[in-house]
C-alpha cells in the first residue's frame, strides 16, 4: 500500500489547523480526516494506503509533519479516511534525506521547498520510517511534559496593552507573514476603520526597506479596482519599521481556492484571468511590472455583492524610470532573481531582475490560467530548480487539452500562444491579452460571490 506525501498550503493550514482557536504547533494534534485534492498522483490510494500531510512554515521554511490520514477513500472532491492521531512535528532535519520512490529529493535552495512539494509523491519505506521516528519521539516528549508535576500556578500577569503602530493603528491579529514582512489586521484608533497594515519586521536590512518603500510608491501609482489602494504609509517611531496601510479584504486567494477545490471551470477561470489582466493593464500604464504573478497574489475579494479579483503584492515590481525619479538606480539593475520559479517567464529566468518588460507578467498570468484549468503548472513535474529553469527556457508546455480535455480549442490556443517560448509570438500587451480573454467571455467578467459559499 502506498504512502504518499502531500503538502497543505500555508493558507489552508492556518485556516483549518486550529486547536482552541490557535494554529496547531509541534506537539499538538490536528484531528484532520481529509485531504481535498483531485490530483492524479493520489489515484494510487484507490486500493488503500496513507497520506502523510506536511506544510512549510515561515519565515525560515521549516518543514512540519501535520497529520496522517489512513485508508482514505475519494468522495469526488476529497480523500477521506481515519482521523489523525499523531502530533505535529518539525521534520526539517529530514529535508536532505527524504528521497521519494522517484529517487529525487527535496529542493534545498531557499524559497523552493514548497515548490518541490507541490505534487503529491510516493515515499519509500525508509522515508516513512524516518518521519515516523521523529513523530513518535515528539509524541513521547509531549506526553512526558504533560505528566511533569508543576508548581502551583502564579497569578496571571496583567493583559498587555495592544500594540499601536505609529500611534494610529491598533493591531488586532496577524494575517500573514512572508519575505517582505508581516501583515496585520488593525483598527484606526480615531475612525475605527479596520485595515490591513503591512510592516517590515526583518532586522535593519536597508535593501528590504528600500524595496518596501518602492512597493508603496508603485502600488500608489496604480488606479484600478483590481489593485488595492494604499491608504497610508510611514515608519513606526517605536520600532523604526516601515509600514503601509491598505484596504482589509474579505475572501480567499486563488491558491487557497485551488488547493481546496481543484481545477476551475473554463468560464470561471477566464473571468478571473480577465479581471487580473485588467489590473495589469492599469499597472503597466503606470509604469509597473509586477514580476510575481501567481495564484497566491490573486485575491478573490467579496465586494458589493460580487467577487473582484485583486492583484496583490507589488513588492518585487519594477518601477519605470519616470516613477523612480531621484531613487537609487541600482534597485532596478541588481540582477537578483525575484519571483516564484514555477511562474517565471523564460526571459525572467535568463535575465533575473534585469531588462524585463510587461510581457513577463502576461506569461505568468498564462501559467496561472493553465494551472486553474489543468490542475497543475506546465512544468510541475520538474523536481529540481535547475531542471525547472531548463524546462521553462527550452521546453514547450504540454498542450492544455491533454490535461484538461473539456477545455475548448479556442481557450487552449489563447493559453498556448501566451506561453510561446518566443516573446515576440506572445500577446504584446496586457490590453491585447485582455481583449482576447473578453472575446471568450461574451457575457462579461463578473464573478458571483456564490463561488466562495
């Protein structure tokens, strides 16, 4: 019977893996009994087996085992089995020793761990033994800790006052954490308005600070209902951390939706892509190239009775020269590889942060559309970062209809043109791509909120 390792996305884990209202941590048991996915790699479980669930935790990419689902059965949308009874365990020490049945291990390069685990993969018996040894050791340690006699509880300390950023924004809770810092839900102390505050909290790295300030200026220059406006920006005088304030969105990002529901229908996928493309039209007109378009950066926001796609995180965006007046010119020519490898264009792989134009965003959006329809990215089978880079630059994407036969020939033609290895054969601008998308959705691009119900 196969043992298959499957990843739980950060968004799904933080939403569902909770005990007494807080996110599960090592030593605690998440009573999960299902894994929502229609990925073909899980079909080997039809005759029995187990799913070992893992997740990647920020900010330093720890690998956690978070549960085991025994004897799962597929109900059409999810694999449902026995309730997990094993504690969450930090298994980062095994990153270099897990080899899978394919003989290929987990990527070790920073920023690629989650990518290397995107596809469920069969484990060897040795892999499972290593993981279970750490899990059982963790369980024994937790049990021993629970049985240790403790001194009588001392009086509870007074509840600390909530943090107030820059004297204006009272922090209510943490919403997320990533390479650019931390995002909080906060309340404006004067107006009571709830907002999202994004703050750098990673040391005093001047490059990060400069990039963050650049994000505020870049986003503020874009006028589109598909890009959240910047409401405020500054630095907290207490911590010296820069921050920006944006609208608090309600909904779900596309990555979390795909993780939970699998591929989308053609009409819905096209509407999401068209709305995102409309945001890129305005961004490119403002001189901004996003460079990191991916499902996690496309948010399905509930607004006025409909869903409106919001293009998030212009933290790695390139500001054209006219928007970078008096700024350090080295910011746009650092040569650093910015973005998420699975969604990078060939020219982004080759040039890194140099000499990119708006067509790189159109390629990335096409990869998102391909994934939304097919359930996987064009080169999801690559198991090393080097192999992925070579494939992106020299291997044409598998025809979309081979993975998603129900997709129309017209939609396949659009996606495959947008993923042509030759940039001159792709859609030249976001306006042209948007026009092609709108032809395929003649009744408009509006999305109903029932999609998230």
